[in-house]
């Protein structure tokens, strides 16, 4: 059974008596241990899809299940099983780096000593050991995202979700963070869904790339084996097919 199953998922928002479809008949599956990148243009419904995965939004139609259960309906079942790294760091400004990294563990009622031990382990992994007593405002954007990554991994989730986590960082910092993040994912073999609007980033990170149209539905499902990642010509060819799919979706009359 796939770890994540999304079947004919539709999400309709109501804004001042007007309905708006953010997701329309979206279908995809993610296997256990797979790292899948999701790419689509701005406003196509990527974050909404992530919110449904996290159980923060209720599907209007269709079904999204993780391990056969629906995150919105079975919210408590998923406590400690899912975690996310968001586009903005979402750190608590009044807490130190260590206190932010222990936050998820605190919610899950881990004993104090264990919380600190686990959080310190992950802060070391992301290179922030010497900053555990610093406050978020004392850190760079890249460092704050590292705290977010440590916080996400520290609860040892089954599924890790990332929403444009490196989108607002400069290219060099983003590349470094991407490499580090990828190594951690490989080391821990977590099932991961990585959302981005950057096709290069999707092709670099994903073992498979799902290309979304607007509203969110599946336009392409592309395997990216390691041999393709090492072949710039092949990668450029896939990138141009993805751009073509997204552009021709944009010109469709709905
Ligand atoms: N709570 C909400 N109420 C009403 N409309 C919403 C809500 N959340 C999202 N939308 C709308 O749904 C559409 C998809 O939004 P979403 O944030 O999922 O896009 P996105 O693909 O993540 O965009 P970006 O790449 O800019 O982050 C947008 O038009 C947005 O205005
Ligand atoms: Mg978004």
C-alpha cells in the first residue's frame, strides 16, 4: 500500500459567496521512503495541498490518506507522525534556538531531558550547536531555516513535508541547505514531499517530480533516476517538457 494516497482531491474555498477551486481532482501516490518533489506555478494550490496533507484543511471532495487514514478526520492519530518545514521559519521569537527545536517534543509530552537530548542532536546535524542559546532575531534567514529543519526532524516523523523551504534564500545558501537537507532525508529514509516553484530544485531533490496545473491537478509524473540527475542534457530536456506542460495548461480555457 502506498504511504500517501490522494484520490480525486478537490478543495473549494468560499470567498464572499464566490466559490474558488484551489485543487481540482488531484491524484497521486507516494511510496514509503520516497522523496517526491511537487512543482507548480504560484497560486496553483501547492500550499493548500500541503495543508490537506497536514490535516489543517478539509478536502471538499475526494480523499487524501496517509497509512489509510485521513489527516483531517484522524488528526490525533497523526500527532508526532507528520512534520513540516515552511517557507517562513515560523519560529517563536521569545524562545531560544534550543527551546524552538524542542517545541514539537514538548507538545508530544517528551520528558525534559529527552527533549533537550534529541533537539541538541539535530541542532548539531544542522550545524547550530554553538547557537543554541541565541534568539531567532540574532540569526540569518538560512540559520533560522536550519532551526526549522532541526525542529521538524527532532520528533522523528514518519512523513516530512516541505513548503518552499529555501525559496527566499540566496542561491548559494539555498544550495548548501538543499544538500544538507537531502543528506538528512537519505540518512533517515523519511517519506518526504517537497513543494517548490523552482523546477531545477524539484529535479535536483526529487526521486520523482509531480507537476501541478492550476487549479492543482496532476499534469505530469516524472521519474528522476540518479543517472538523469548527473546528465545535464537529459535534465534540460525534462525541464523543458515541464515548462511546456505548465505553459500549455495556462493557456487552456476552463
Ligand atoms: N484559506 C483560504 N481561503 C480562500 N482562498 C484561499 C485560501 N487558501 C488559499 N486560497 C487560494 O487558493 C489558491 C491557491 O493558494 P495556495 O497558497 O495553495 O497556492 P500556492 O501554489 O502555494 O502559491 P505560492 O507558490 O504563491 O505559495 C490561491 O488563489 C489562494 O488565494
Ligand atoms: Mg504556497
